[in-house]
């Protein structure tokens, strides 16, 4: 498992947020950044600015109602600080997804280096291809249910 990333562990570290309200990605990011625990020395504004800067380059929506907001460059200083925050939106928003579906769930990726970031994206892409996983996201399942589903599919 050394070459793999533990998505369930990263989600456990980041947490699951429900009913996050906002009409734009920026509004959502502002709320998310104010709700999450961050490592010492990192501010909500730093994370917010990094997420917004990346979103300005190209939408992080990937289709099937899912978006993967992340910074353009790794933002976490230590490997142990990496996390994924799962954000269920109160109302779907348009994030210019390739399939034109509104986004209902975000996986906010906060990683330590580019290699880990790419591994996380690859692992998530595999999960998103699974219809049971997508249905679970639509049902806005809790962290424990997500974790057991991830472990079953891994």
C-alpha cells in the first residue's frame, strides 16, 4: 500500500460537511474554509485564495455532479496534514462541468506534493466510475458509510 493513497483516511482527516450553501464556487469555498480545521500556521484565507485561484484557471467540476477543488500547487507543508474535505451542497450549483450537470458534491483536495495529488485524483476517478459510489454521494452518506464503501471498492 506504500504506493497508494488512503482516500478514506484523508477524508477522515478532512471531514464531511453537509448543507453548505452558496450560489458560486467562491461563496462555497469561503464557507468551507471557515468551517474546516487547518494545521497551525495555515489560515482559512490562504486556502480560500488558493482554491479560487485554481478555479479561475479552469473549472474543477468533473461531471456526474462532482467537483474536485484544489490548489494549483501543493498547499500542505507536511504529509500528515493532507486531507480531503467532502462537501455536500445544500443546492446544486453550475460549475461549467463537462457534462453540464450542476455540482452537488465537492471533494476539496489539500495535498502535500504533486505526486500524492495525482495519486489522489487517480484513486478518486476510479471511485467516481463506480455507480454504487456515485449513488452514495447522491444520498449524501456520512463519513463511515463513505469509508466502508471506499475500502470495499479499493
